[in-house]
C-alpha cells in the first residue's frame, strides 16, 4: 500500500493541484477496478492520520490544508459526537439531518436519522446541532438527537385560517405541521374563515406542546385568482419587488448605456445573426451566426447578452442578483433575477437594436470537431427574431420560405441545421444520454386557472439551439480550465455503483438483460432498446432515479449525462448568476488579468446557487400541484390515463398523461387480490392474479379524494392498460372499483431528486 500513499502525496503536493473528490483523484491517477477500492482505503487511512483532510463537498485537501480543513471547523465537534446540518422533517415527526459540507449531489446516503422523540421543535429546513447516539436507525442510517436549533429556516408559514371552539387557528399548508397552530382571537387582523394567511411562528410545535403563532399578512380568500401563486411565493420565501436602490442602479445603467461607446468592444453589428426563442419569450439572451470558411471549416458564433456590462461587482444590482441567483418561472408569472429594465430591455438581444454581447466564436472541422475558440466582448444587431414553431416550419418547407426571408438568413438557417445535427450525432457517439420524457405543461386561463395541458416536444428547432448552447458552454469551460482559473462548473457526477446495480436488477426484471450499466454506452444501449417499447416509460424513469442531481461547484468532476469532461453555464446570464460569474472571468482572462480566486468562497457560492435553483424548481412544482388539485377538486370520479411514477411498499404513485397531476393509490385499496411489495424487483405483485405494478406501467385511474391544503390526491385504480413482457398477462383486467380513500395515517410522500 506504500506505493499508493506515495502516489497520492505526490499528486496533492503538486503546485497545480486543486482539491477534488476521491473518485476524480482516482481517475487522475489512472486507477480502475479493484485498484480504486485499495486507493480509497489508503486515502481514508491518510485522512485519519492527518496527512490529508476532507474539506467542503468531500474534497480532498493536501496536508498543508489539513490544519484548516472544514472538517475540523466548529461545525463538527468530533469529541462530543456533535454535528451541524439541515433538518428535513417528515409528517409523522421524525426526520433526517444532512450534515454541513455534504455535496448537494450526494443524495440521501449521508443523512442522519432523527426519531420523532429526538426532533424537539425542529422544523423542516432548520439548521440544527445534533448529538450522534451511535445507534443505527431507519434504513440503516446512523441516528442522532437534536440538541439545539442553530438557525431557523423560516419563522413564517402560509396556511388557511379557521375557527374552532371560539379559537382562531391556522392549518399550515402541506404536511409540515400535522395540527393547526393557535393564532389568538377569532377575526385577528380581520381574517375570515378560509382566508389564506401568513403567520409568524411564536412557538414551534413539538411532541410535547402545541404551536402558537400570530397572523402577519392576509393573502385573500382560498380559491380566488392569484391567491395560490401568492401563497407559494410566501411559502418558499421567493423574492418580491426589487429594492429601490437596485432599481436606481438599473436606471443609472440605462442612462450610461445611451452614452456608451464601443471602446474595448468589437463591432460586428453588420454580421447576419438571429435569435430563436419560444413565442412567449420576453428576453432574448442568445443569438447565433454561422459561416462556412474557405477551407470548409465551420465558424459558429454564439452571442450571449453581456449582462456583466450592466451588473457591476458588489453593486446593488449585483448583490440582489447574487441573492436571487436565478429567475423563477412559475406557471402564471416570472420572478426575474434582474429588473426588467435590464432583462427585457438593455441586455435583451432585440432585433434591429445594437446590443452588447459576449461572443464565443468556435471553429469546427468539416466533420464538426471543435478546433479553436475565441471569446470577446462585442456589439451585435440581430436581424430577425424566430420562434421555434417558425423554424420547424422552415425545415419542413425550405423552398416555401425563400420568399419570406433574405438570402442571407435563409442560408444561415440551413447551415445551422446541418451543423447542429452533426454536433448532435457526435455528442451521442461519445456517450451523451438522452431520456425520452417529454414534459407536460399546464395551460392557464386569464385568471391563472387550469384550462388544460399540452406536451412540450423537443423538435429539431429546439435541438439546433440546444446543440449550439452546449457547444458554447463546453468551449468556454475548456478555455477557462486551460487558463488555470477556478470557476463555477456545472457538475453532474456519475451514478453511484450501488444505484447502477439496483438499476441493472430492475431492468433485468423487466426483461432487459445487461451484465453491467457502469458504462454510459451501456446506458445508451438500454435507452435505445427501450425506445418505442411498452416498457420505455419504466426504463426512462428508472434511469432518471439512478442519476445524481446536477449542481454548481468548482469540482473537476465533469458532466456525466452530457459525457463532457469540462462544462459550465455561460449562455443565460440574464436568468442565472453562475453564468454571470463566468462572463466576468472571461473578461478578466481575455484582458490578461489574473482574477482573485478563493476556493472556499467559490464552494459557498456554488452551494448557494444550487440551493436557489432547487428552491425555484420546488416552488414551480408545488404551484403546479396546487393549481391541478384546485382544478380537480370538483371532478371526483374523473377518469385519467396515467403512468406509475413510484412503487413503494404502501402503494403506487401515478402521474396523469393528459393532465400532469400525480396521485396515490394505496395498496390496501387493491382489493381484488393480496398484493405484496417485492423490494428486489421494485414491484407490487398479486398472489393469485399475477398482476404486477412497476415503475412506468400505464394504468387507468379515477379521482377519488382531493385535498388541496394538504396537497394530496387519492386515486382508485380502474384498469391495467399494459404489462411488461416478462409479467403474467393482466391486460385489460379490471382492478379495484372501491371509492374508499386510502388511510391517511398510512400515506407517505415519495421524495424526488
């Protein structure tokens, strides 16, 4: 083992070494198979001996950094078996703590189980200090008890006001608190029964005492237009109006822009370039140009709105944008990262307007191999705004569009399609994964109520822009890496071996035989084999569940799904703060300046941006759920076709295919047989009938019970629409017809990544 230790020390003591995760270090050392396991054992011994240290996000620091490593910080008091982390509370009172410094992509494996009688009054999202008990709790996890609330995630909650026995109460939305919270006299603050309100928690509920709060805001009557959106905004603490100092900064930038010159900026406003966006787009942050050189090489220009020109470091605009970190796209409104004077005007690449951009020019060989990248500040002018639908129409009838477009624009669109399809083919050949899971988008009327739904398809027009954005992101990341600077990458780690083993077993149960799925090419083959098959949904859902979550961070881990060794986000600085940081770095390195670098700050910023991105995703998902449940609450008995999206020992989760509402079928409601959960195959199987229910199976269900406040939808199973080829036939066989809802105390909530 001495040779491993020598190799590790030589590697981490190299002046060019930057902290990475153990798996990345193993790859750098050229280790494979059993050697990786031996390497990890030696690494653990060296860390235990103090020769190395784990830092934030499980990065390995050299011996010099071991003394100051985050693992030895006050966050973790090893001698007392104390640690600090984020608490996640379940409806029954128990919960889990994610220790600080755990990478966002690490999944649930590092979580500590906290029993209900050890959770105290900790609420979901609180930062807590726990004492490890040394026991092994649920799911084989270490167990701990909350001994201190370090920081509350929030003291404000959204709920519905009600009066019981002369007392004013608020039932908090969702399942954060099981019992209503006492808020004082009836009619406090003028609240009326069924009003949606915001309360400030005065005393958090626990197993020993009830909660107490005070109403601080009345949002409006439950069910009224806009109240659902406002409730979600308050629940997730989404940002509201921009502070006056931020708006004043934006107005000042607008005035300066009118008198701006093209100093230090290349004027390419005479070049032919276009934008392609959705019909409803209000800001245009990317434009494309493409020419064919004399040597038959391609010269692609990806021109991105130069937000960094308007958002100066540490200015009010920058501080607000950093705090928001991302725009939030709710079904009926957008909460922007930047004021509209910037996002929809000054920085937006509107047609026939000179706009500032950061241009990445990428030269490709005739076969689509990237050869060189040049990045510079530019002044551009888009000559045409296209929608995706228009480009699809053009591709279907190019001759018919000759009279509608100039020869330059017509030729540009044709070249864009040719190169994009070439890049797409090359990306797939290198192992990039593509799940076939079209997104269902809900349609709203003018009052924000659900009127229907439609499928968001990825057509060739979408693929053109996608390929060029991916190419630009990768080219920029490689340029920065070559300059030796640290930057926020878009990190997507490889799936964990145990999850791939579980995936292999699962698809084997479906009838897809594969020795191992550890290679992305094996995953590609699996997805290809399932395409068009009745089991396709099951395979795609299972592969998605096996994947890690993509996050922001400086780790040199690459992007697994894209099969990219070096990747970042560069193309949307109007709506993502990480992209803005990349633009600033590019400006510095192209001017020959060495940017000031602090790894710990970059790690913290990556975690912050990842958390804000997750918050935005969860808020959008919850508002979609509320709107769909509101739509369904007077439609009990409505029949829906759906797909099984979760299989647990207590029942099935089903997502509608025409209407994207997810509901639950409890196993006790399947009364036509005795059903049992098979954990190995992740399937519920009937003893007599042979009926099987798997992830991705198509079923027909009916709406049974709708509870908007608790955000629960109970379904009853009507019919099994199809079975995997390996299962016993049950096609068309009626399932349980009972209208009885599932027992509330038995229901669980599947957590999504």
